[in-house]
């Protein structure tokens, strides 16, 4: 298995633009997690899905952030409009079962909003 | 307020010696603890875990110790190897239906040849 695949690896965009991050989880995994990593706050869970259904989105910072999982093999995290403070590395992870323990992470998307 | 704290941002040890990475937590509702390792430009990878009902778990060169009364856990790497140089994250899972993982900020380990 290729593991969790995220795209793009790097994204530079101007403030106010829409940004869409993509994730393909490991086949057979039924939980998917979106994390954001910053120097100040470390790794923060934004949202997680189980069987394509959002279970906990309490970590989503504000309405500018939205996430979807239309099927078991694809998820998106959208920021609209983007702001400089959204600059971070965004990770997607997947796991078997509802538990986030022993999740497998993608390589991340480094987002820079200028 | 950080519920999971890794107070040492960095650690440097000699190859062959023991590396000890520490983690403190404040929430007594955590029932499962994990260590992840992260290399630059890669996502974190699972290393080792421990349930709150245990005080030690060992996997090869890696051992995690849990002291519930002190709300402290540590990761021991013996012997340390240059390939162990990475950022190590401590994470704790809440008991109950949510089971969300709360992460520390990480400790950067450098193992010098």
C-alpha cells in the first residue's frame, strides 16, 4: 500500500484565495483525521471522520474551514478565504476503527498564505 | 493550556548511550498514551504505546514507562543510534466515546556518532 497520500505537498497562495487540500486514506481504513501543525500549538486535530461521517469537528478553527469525505477513498479540507495565520503544515491520517491510536499519517501539505 | 507537555524542546546524546524523552500530562481522563517519531518533511509514524493499566511496555530498543501518580511518562531508547535522530511526540488519548488524541509539542532528538 502506498500509505496516506496528500496533495499538494506545498501550496503558496495569496490572502483571500480559496485553498483545497486533498487526502487519500489507506484502503480499508475507516477513520480519517485532519491535523494542523504549527510551532506554537503543535499538532491539533481539526476534524475526524468515521465511515465517511464527521464525528468531531470541534477543532475546526472557524467557518472559513470546511472538510468533506464524499467516499471512503477521498477527503478534502477547504479554507475559504485563506489568511496568513492559516500558514501551517496540514496532515491527514487514517486508521482502522474509530480510535485515533496508531494512525498512519501522510507526508503533509505545507501551506503558506502571503 | 497544554494538557500534554514535553518540556525539553531538544536533546542530544552520543551513539550507543541511552536517550530518555519525558512527557507530563494534566488530565487524569487519559487512558492510553503513544509516542510518535517524525522525520523532516514526513508525517509522524507510530512508535510505541502504553495503556494506563500498565506501567511499562517494551519493544526492542524502545521502552515506555508510565507513572500515573506523577502523571508522567518517558520513552527510553537503548542503545541510541544516529537513525533515531528525529522529533518525538508524546500523545494521550481521552477515555470515552470521543477518544481524541492530545499531542505534546515534541522533543527533537539528535544522536551523535
